[in-house]
C-alpha cells in the first residue's frame, strides 16, 4: 500500500513538474506571437500612411469626396500683392477647383489652378496640359482630367492613369502654397519661373 502511495505521489509530481516545465515555453510562444502581431500592426499602419502620402503637403482643408461627380473649374480673379497671388480659402472651399491667370514679367499670362484633394490637401500650380495646350481641368472621382485631351491623373499625386501618353508625362506643376489670413497664395517668384516643358 505504501509503495502504491509513493508511486501515485511520484506520478503526481511528474505531471506537476511537466506542467511547470511547459509554462516558460508557453510564455515564450505568447511573447513571440505578441511581438509578431505588434510588428504586423506597425507594418500595416506604415503602409496605410504611405498610401496617402502626397507631394502636395499636409491636409489643410476639410476632406471631401468627388465620387460620382464631375466638378468643372470656376474662373476667379486673383488677389495680387508685391510677392503673392492668391484667392480666398472660402472661395476655394466653395468651388473645389478654380482657375486664374497672372501676368509674368514677359507680359505672358500664366495659367494657374487651385483645388482641394479628397484628403484635404491643397494643390496650387500651373493649369496646363502642356503637349495639347489644354488649360482647363475637372475633378472626377479620384482623378484630375484635362478637359481638352481627356488625359487623367491621380488627384492626390498627378500620376498618369490614362489618355495621351505624351500629355501624361507633363502633369500640372505643383507650386507650394502659402496659406495665411484665410488666403491661399502662390509666391510670384514661382509663377514667374514657370515655363512650359514642351516646345
């Protein structure tokens, strides 16, 4: 009887020892799994951030959607100072995309536009599809479309999507805006330096 009891105690000790020996292994597996999940979350967040990276700076306006819409340009008169040419932010917010011209030092009118991307970034810059000489564009869904040749670009970064390959190689040129006192402006220096890249 005593021998049997000793054997039973030995067996119990073996099971409890085995269970306690497995505990560090289980904890290590849980820790590794947690590190892998955390790493995957970081990678996912990084890829999401990269997906909305835009050469047009940080969001400064309200987000919006152009899905199922075609928004044509509204022609506006710029406010010109000694160093800047701009438009009221409220006017841009109301119209989504606007067209204006500024005379350069050679007496030529430089075609310009400003529009708000779906993520709330503001594009300001040239308004010309240089090979076809089209000056007017529309916002359609997630694209910027030349009204003359129908070449389309991504709305957030001006990557060529479809249409004329020649025109697609020369998207409108970004000129970093100055946003101050409820005005969206382009430095005159940038406007005067702009030249068409196709001759």
